[in-house]
């Protein structure tokens, strides 16, 4: 059953990623250059808060409540309330963007602001179902969203509708999926309980949010700082090379979402090690296969995907391939620390990655070589993974004992 759950969770992540990609592609075809730039800014803001919600609420839910019997109806309502609390600043941020974007683009930002609560709540339901051991329900609501919104968006785009109107179908699909998800969950968001639940689980929730913020801040900052030694073309080539390997980001995210609940349920048993071994083998195999495919990508295919940027990005494939191979042990270690509630070690490893990501690519880029900067990213991931392995080897990241395992009942007792 565990294997089937993991497979369904992977499928759900795939459906979610592909449908979002298609929605953005439709928006790109509808919008003009300037309008798509505005959409990209708003969408990036929405994704930022979505990632924060997953760290703040979703990961806390998976780590603390995946054990059988731990996820009560009150916890379910409280976790959805936590997602809604994150949606409020997201909507306010996008409304502020509407006020600053000018009359011509204000409607687009307002539409994205309206989408934020629906999308964050729907994503909160995905984590809730996965935590319950029912990822099929997560796949069902994501599939429903895609089935309702994508064809309608394509048809509306073909009829010449405006971008805001086309996105209206995207929001309508999210709303329908959310309504079905709430019916399946038999829960409604409890905002006050959500705030209390986040506070009682603050040793996880605030820590995970801080880790997410630090990593995103360093990744965001380094791209802008790399403009000085490499120039805009160099940074563009770096981003293009990352795009070639971006499906592996989906794999890593799906792996963590799928394996953490299974590890939590298996904690303290011989199955725990088996699950880790299986996950390592799967993600390593996928990383090797995709890396080989990118390295052997013909020039014609590369130019079709990246256009003129291919000529600069093609030389960055080897260091990028090693970077994503280094992501394999890093991802497995992070899942291990999460499931073991060895939170200080996950923070240590992610903190090292955040600091190294900011320093090493810049240091390597001082040679003026874009490839050297990519090796800097690879070295940062490798350093974080080695530090995590040393922590495990030293025996400091052991699975916690009984009191931690019983914490969900104590944190939200009846």
C-alpha cells in the first residue's frame, strides 16, 4: 500500500506541475510582452507565498501528523486555517502590486490576488490528503482543476479573450477543485484554531518557514549579483541551463512530499531504512537518466527549446548535471531529518546551502566564466550534502524516541 501511495503522490505532483506549466504557456500566448512581464511578476509573488505555505503549514502537517490516528478533524480544520492565514498576506501583496502597476495592469494583479486564497487553500488540501494517506484525493482535485481550467483557457484564448478573462477560467477551476476537496475532507478552515495550531507547532512551522526564506533569499540575491561578473547574457545562460534540468526539481519536490509521510509512519521500524533505500535508488536513477538525456541533447533540439541562448547554455550542461546529482543525497538527507524530526540538523544543512549558494558561485564567477559559477552552485550543494552525511555518521540525527512521536496528540489534545 505504501508503494501505491508514493506512486499516486508522484502522479499528483506531475499533474500539478504540468497543468501549471500549460496555464503559464497559455498566458504567454495571450499576453503581449509587457503584459506577460506583469503576469510573470504577479505569478512569481503567488509562487513565493505558495512555497511559504508549503513550508509553514504543509511540511509541519506531514512531519507531525502522518502517523495513523494523529490527524483528527480538529487538526484538519486548523491546518486549513493556517493555509488561509498565509493566503491573507499573499492577497494583500498582490493587491499592493495592483495599486503600483498602474491602471492598465491593475486588473491583472487583482485577478491574481483573488486567486491566492483559492490556490493556497487547494494546495493545503493536497497536503492534508497526503498526510491522511489518501493521495488519490489530492490527485483527484488537481486533475479536476486541470480538466476544467485548461480546455476553457485554451478556448478563451482562441476566441481572443483578454489575459485577465482567460485567467478567470484558471481561478474558476481552482475554486471548483477547492469546493470538491472541502467536501471530501469534510472540513472547513478554522482560522483562530489555525493560528493556535501554528503557534503550538512553532518549533517546526517557524523553523521550516525560516529555512525556506533563507534559501529563496540567497538564490534570488545571487542571480542579481552574478550580473556584475557575468553580465546579463551569462545569467541568462545559467538560467537556461537550469531550465533544461527543471523536471528534476519536480522529482525532488515530489519525492519529499511522498516519502516523508511514509517515513513518519515507519519511524522506529526496519521499514524506515528500506523506504530510504528505495527512495535513494529511484531518485538517483531518474537523475542519471535525465542528466544523460540532457547531455546527449542534439543541437537542433536544444535550439528549439532555448533558441539563441542554447549556444551559451550548452557548455553549462556538465556542471549542471553534477549539481543535480549532488541534489540526490541532499534531498534524501532532508527527508530523513524531516521524518526524524531532527530539525536542528535540517536547519544546519539548509543554512549551509543558503550561505554557500550566496558565496561560492560569486567567488567562482570572479574568473569571468559562467561555467565556473555553475560549478560554484554544484560545490554549494555538495558541501551541504557532505555536512548532512557527517551529522548522520556522527549519530546526531537519530530517530527521536517516544515522546516526540506522541507529540501530535499532546500538541492538539482533545
